[in-house]
C-alpha cells in the first residue's frame, strides 16, 4: 500500500503542471508559481529550488487526502490519484 508519491508520480504531476518561475494568472481568483503553487501575487519570481520546495510542501496535503480516502492502492494507483487530487483539490478528490 502506497502512502507517498514516487519519483515517477512526481515527474507526472510536474510534467502536467509545467514549471513557471514567474507568477502567472491561474483562474480569476489569483496567481500561481512553480508547479502550480497557488496564492502568490503578480510579479513574484522564485528559483527552481524554491519551486521544488513549494511542490514538496503542496504535495503533502494531496498525498494525505489520497492515503485517507483510498488506503489500499498500488504505487501507480496512488501516484495517479495524487495527481488527480493535485488538480481538483482535496475536497474534490474526497467527494469523487
């Protein structure tokens, strides 16, 4: 049973998200940076190391949501579900 994102899962999510070291508009509600880290302001700039740190910080809540809602998964299933949760949010994942 998987409870942490694998290196393959990490590459999967980061590939889907893409990397932006400058803040970009992400919905009508605000800006994102790095690999989809939400809640920054226009004009913000970060390093690649900071983008990785933010990703690690963000992915933890999605790993937790998947582990709680789907406790018996293979690693590929866990990675795919964590990617889904990363995109639709923890509440969306829990109710899907």
